[in-house]
């Protein structure tokens, strides 16, 4: 299993950076950052090879690049006329609205070339997605909007990773991610612990490390961390 970090920053990235989003095995995109489609091209990946987009939650910096993904596929549709629709998976409360608004931005009622119809799969905590290559399980995270942690398990190798998206420390995530080879979680507060009045429900590196230890993860990767705080977070 291979993960490519297209971006690791938070909310508004600096020049040359991207907000937190990642690509698993070149075909599964987790969140879309500000412009994951071009980010994929920069790393040598073709967005036309995407099977699915997994939205951890529907705060703007995690889905704002979704219209770009749709537009890219529309502009390259003639190259793969028989490819199946892109699957967009996310929290059941919000994913359909975000997809509808992303498509509306392209104005398909005016321009036939961007009349795109992805397959939307709303997910509740505990739901699963399975295809020929991976099994993806979910659990709830601790964030102000409906949010999902995704655990990917590769069918052939059994390799696994869990990607939490934005969250405060939440013990059920450790249970869901138990024994993963890689835990990807956030460090919005950099090297500092989350404050007692953590109304935004984010984490710092201390909570991330605590979560990884509780899960027994082999490795920990920190994302959603401001560039200026990344060194101290590590």
C-alpha cells in the first residue's frame, strides 16, 4: 500500500503548499484540498485513474478542490469514454449537498461538456466500502461537523492505514485503527497540546502521539499542521 501526501497544511496553505489531502495507491483520493487534481499531476498521477474520493468531512478546506476534479474529468472524458463514474464517499449528512454544489459551480445547464454525474455514496459511522482492491471501514471522529475516520485495508497484502481527518482526541478512533501500519492524523496546534477550551475540536502532536500509541500503530504521520509549526510538531 502506498500513500502520497499531496498536501499537509491547514485551511489556507502558503505558496507551494497544499491543504491536507492524500492519495492511496494512486486511485483513492482522501479529501481534495484546494486543488488536488493539479497536485496529483505534479506527483505524476492521472486524476482519470481515480476510483473514489473519500471526504473525511465537509469543512471548506477539505472539499474546495472537488469541482476541479470534476472539471478535469469532464475535459478528459473523450480519452476514456467508457470509464465508470467517479465515486464520492463522505458523511451522510453533508456529502450529497457538497457534490451538488460542486457540480453547480460548473454550470452544466449552460455547458453540456461539464454535465457530469458522479456516484455519491453517503456513509454513516460503521459503514464500509469494498471493491476488488481494498476494504474501507469507518468510525466517527470528534469534530464540530459530521466527520469520518477511514481505515483502508489492502486485499492482497493485508497492509492497512487509517486517516482520521480533523479531530480532537477520541478513544474510539484508536479502537478502529488498532494495529494499523500507518496512522495519519492531525496536528493543528503543532507541538502544543490542545487547549482545555478546544471548541474547534482539533489536536496537537501530543494528542496525535497518544492516539497512535493507543492504537498500536506502527507509524504516525501528522497533517493539517501550519507550515510554521511543522518542525515543532515532529
